[in-house]
C-alpha cells in the first residue's frame, strides 16, 4: 500500500472549510416563494446543520480527479437535499417516529405530518431539477449519468428498497446478517456511494477509477452504519442530536446484536482500512482527503 506521507493534511480545517462552502451553496439553492409554508419547511430541515458528509465526499472526489467546485457543487447540494428528504420521511410516525433530529424538533413536529411529507417530496424533486439546470462546465452525457445514478441510489434499488426491508425486519428475531447487510448497503450505503462516484463522473473519471471509488464507498458506507449502530447504544440523545436507544426499542437487528460492541468497532475499523488501501493504491497521496474522511467516519462520536 502506498503510504500516506502528507502529515500536514488538517482534517478539522478541511471539514470546516468544505462545510462552510456547502452551507453557503445550500442557502442560495432554495429561495422563499409561494406557498410560503412549503419553502419554509424545506429550508427548515435542509439548513438544520449536520456533518454535510455526502456533499463533502462529492467535492473531495471531484477534486481528486482534478475537477472543480463549480462542476460538483450542484450535485453536492442535491445529495444533501435527497439525504434531508430521507431524514424527514424517516422521522415520521409511520416510520421511526422521532421527535428530534440534529438537536431540533423534527419537521413533522413543527409543520405537521402532511407538510413534512410534501417537504420531503419537494426536496427530492428539486434535487434532480437542480443537477439538471445548475451544473456547469460538464458534458451533458456526464450530467445524465449522474442523474441516473442518483435515481437508482434513492429508489427501490437503493434507499427505498433498504427502508422497506428494514421496516419488514422490525421485531423479527430471525433476521440474518445477510439481510442486515442488504438493509444498510441500500438504506445508508447507496447514497454515500453515489456521493463518491458522482464527483468522479463529473470530473471525467474513467471506468477503472469509478470502480475503485465505488468499492471505497461500499466499505465506508457499511462502516458508517456499524458505527451508527454502536452510537445508538453508547451515546446520549444530546450527543446524537436525536433519540438514543431507538433501535433497541424498535427491536431492530443491529451489528452489535450480532457481534457485540467491541467486535462491531473492529469490523468497522477493518472496513475503513480496506477502503483507505483501495484509494491509496490507485491514487497515492492525492487521495489524502478520502483517507482522512474514512478515518473520520469510523472515529466520529455523533
């Protein structure tokens, strides 16, 4: 494995600067309009904070392939719109029934279930419109590929499919590790994966490069969920910004329920080490941001 020799890379500064750029772009992406309530509800959840990990992964991958922020930022924003939609809908009483998200009242608690559903729908539709109309300096065929990949990631072959199997598995003592992996490679992993690959496609990556980045993203996506499952047990609601212990209360299968906490942490670390090796072997030290982001995923505390 090619060693990561650049010890000057400051992840904390990198995350702060990238997040600030994303926040500015998101704030400009949706202006208030009529009917005011739907725009307010969309902006309420979109601008509620969070790590902005998916947009940052998109920007980092585009930069790795010598693309530009101008090329990637509309897609980066659309990824956060789609992610926000999934959180709004996931928090509804018909799904996980949560009152708090990112330390604030969930959308349906502020605007009602009807408006929350429509706010999620509005963000999902606008995400695709935004990529199609705002992307600059990218060949049309690349934009079309990104739109297609986004659709697959969020639909029945991705996030929606994972959520369906997740709901069907609640309270089922016979859930297998294979089923759990299916749930999370789709419900969580699919959007993380397209966050990485879309940045590469926009920058003009070849198929071999996209395949390496896809494998990297598969590994960090699964590691992300394993860490989430551990934090649901070990972190407080204040640390999480949402209700802790929800998985246990809903009788959901989790990685700690199969492996225990210590082995779950070890498995997540192993996945991250493999992901780092993937990109270092292909891109060398140019992949330092992706390496640091992989470490961030496994070491985060909220």
